């Protein structure tokens, strides 16, 4: 009786492991980017009373939005991705040097 090669089961196993690794990386990136890009919602005082506590808590957290600079970020790209202008970012972050952003630096996006 001829012995089967281990490659017959190792190749599909490697494919499954690669798929799980790709899924984990993509899922992590999507979940972290959704936390950074949360948008504030505005409502009138009459509808605010009908909202749930969860929505009120999110609104309170989003009031002072900040962005953490990543490697390779530039001020214009940060402004475009967050729906603001470079002028507004410079107004909210006095003393910021657009040419010397460094990873980990915190930028205010709104008041």
C-alpha cells in the first residue's frame, strides 16, 4: 500500500490558517478605524429626551474629538479624512507644525 504525502492535508491547512490571519488583521483594522471615525450627532432638546442612554453617552464622548497621528500622516490628509480643513485644525491646535507631525501626537478635531 502506497503512503500518502503529508502535503495533501498540509496545503489546505495552510490555506485555512492564512485566511484566518487575513480575517483577523482586516477585522482589527476595521474595528479600530470605526472607533477613530465616530461622528457626533446633533439633536434638538425635544428629541434628546427620547434618545437612549447609550446615544447620550456616545454624544458626550464625541464632544471633544481627537485624532492620534500615525506614521506617514500629513495634516491635509487628516483634515480631509475627518471632514474639516487644515485651517480649522491649526486653529484648534495652536503651535502645531504641519511639517513635523510625529506618531502618537494628539490633535483636536473639534471643540
